[in-house]
C-alpha cells in the first residue's frame, strides 16, 4: 500500500513539463524536506520502489538520489537505504493553509512589483508598427561579422579583454567625438563622451546624475514616455509644457520657470517625439537663454539625427551651448537596434559623474561590440550604410504617405516629416482613434497607445507610425488593417 507521501510526490511529477524528470524529483524532495514533510533521519523508498510508484525508469531515480546526496540533502545508510540527512536543521511543518513551499512568505517584495506601465515587450502575431526604428535586414551581416572579427583580434592582441573604463571603449569614444565634431559641430573630445547601452540608458543615467526627489523637470505635452518614467523614478516633479507646429511653447516655459525651480528640461528638438516637428532656431536660442537665466540643464535627445530627406539638419543645441546641454545620441538607430550602443556628450565633470553611475550598475559596457562599432566608423562602412539606408527610407516614406492618403485620408491627417523614421497621425474625430485602438488586435496590428505620449490631459493625441522597418507589402498590409479597425 502506497504511503501518502509517495502519492503526493507522484502527483507533482509531470512528463509534459520542460524540466527533466530527475530534476523534478530533486526539486520536489527538497521542497518536502524544507517544509518538514520529510524530517531528518527519514528513510526514503528504494530507487526501485520509487521508480515503480512514479512510473519512471529506475536510473532516473538513482540520478536524483545521487545528486541530492552530493548536495547534502540526503545521506546513504549503506544496506539500510537512503535517508534525509541528519545534519540538516529541524524544519517547521507548515500549516495546511500556508502558501506552497516554493512561494516567499517572509521577505518584503513591495518594491519588486511591476509598475503600472507594462514592459514594452514585442507582441505575438500580427504586424507591429513601431515608433520609428530602422530595418535591421538592411545591415549586411558580413560587414558586421568582419568588424567583430577585427575587434576580437585586436582586443586579444592588445590585452584589452579585461575590465576597463566605465566610460566605454577609448576607440569608440574617440570615433564618436570625431563624428560629432566634424558632422554636428559639437566642440567635444573623447573625454566628453560616455558610451551607454542605447540612448534610453543614456537618459536614465543622466536622470540618475542630475535629478533628485522633488526637483522639477520640464517635458513637452507630447513626449517620449520612457524618459518621463526615468525622471519619475528619481522622484522628480514632472511639469508639462505645451507645443505647437514649431515646437515647445517658449512663453509657457518662461512662466513655468518663474513658478518652479526647474532642474532640467528634456527635449527632442531635431525631430520632436512623437510629432516629428523641428524646433525652430529662434526658439532654441530663447530656450538656451532661459536655461542660462534660471540655471537649468537641457537634456537633448538627438535620437535619429542621420535621417533627413529634404535639407541639411539643424545643428544640435549642444553645438552652440555645450556647457548647458547634456547631449544623448544613438548608433542603434543607424546600425541595428540589437547592438544597443548609445552615448552621452557633456562637460567632463558630468561625464565622470555618469561614468560613476555606470560603474555601480553595469561595471563596464561591451568592449567587443563597442570596438566593432568603432571599426565601422573608421573604415567608412557606417557612412556607406547611412547613404544606402537614407535612400531606402526616403522611398518608403513617400510610399507610406501614399498609403495613408489612400486608406486613411478621410479620417486622419499628417504633415510629411522632413526627417526621421515615423509619421505623426492625427485623427479628425477622436472616436475614430478610439475605434482604431479598440479593434487593432482583432485586425492583427499593434502599435504604441496614443496615451503613452501624453503628459497633460488637454493635449490632442494621435498615433506615431514608423515606416522604415516595413517593406512595401508589410506597410500596405499594416495600413489596410488600420483602416479595417477604424471602420469596424
């Protein structure tokens, strides 16, 4: 007759699970020992008996027992069999209404709970319309492979495979400083650069260094929500300022500065996120004048500077006010999002402070990936790739606009973006936007929610639709599905 313990163990072994059977036996026995169901000195069934009870091969049970003996949970008693080790501390039997043995009961996990904003995980199935990312399929894999091979060979030869400077690869910092100085007018050198894991990481590090609890941080009424989340994580008071077709409302910003001790302002002046408009030069100069007058820092996120189609881009604000601006950029948008390479350009003392944050959260970046990116810059592959994809994206931009006109022209409107990789779509009737968002999943299309961009309730919302990562057939299918969701 089977003992109750044997029966309960059998009920917890499931051949359909991914975990091997012997590992399930090990975990079940450890839980029963910890909970007190199996006290120290208790003899277990023989391997043959337990294998018969569980309906498994005897070798599986032998393997589990041997592993538990090696770990110290069980002990071999020679011819008398196998028993629970007597050197274990006395376990306390759980009450019948207690949580299962594998659930925490004493530690305080309040601060480990997920935030209200869900993780931005890729959706399963359907077509994803992103917020303006490049098409990774356009990057030649052989070019990338050669760059990695060169980086690995050089790092090994020069003994650079150890822990190193948290500011990043010296080679990449030098290459980025040269690019920023020669192409964007920033008066920087390698010591003004810190490499980060993408621009989002750069913004988070800047927030860690710059913002404390209760500090006022200004953002636009429509903005990049993860940046707002980074400031809120530091306890900042978020102050929202309106914007129009020429960017942030400078008059309102001045009024805010007179009411609040503003610590920083977050901007995307090159292609405002999400609306794509460029902040006009006269507003930039007024904003920098206010920054000087009221003593706040400007965090300039120049996330897609390379993508412009009608004219030369405006110089970054950091080019003519380097002491007041923390400049955040990215190579991920130009190369591959999966590479996760961003950078911060700022005065040396700011870079040193950010590097300290890197040292306590990451230790160091990825030397091999950073050196591979430096190789692509130095050998000209980055510029060649940029020229090629700009032409592809220019064609996709024109085709995407035609699809919007054809399928959504009656309910939505947009301004053709001068640069960047996305459109800002405004709906004439808010009910049409609500229908699109409510029905999108049933039509097999997903995108960022309109409310994810909004920082004040009186701001008209819309959808930011990326076009660069969609080939022609993918883009047409996506827009057709949006129309179907709108008409449902």
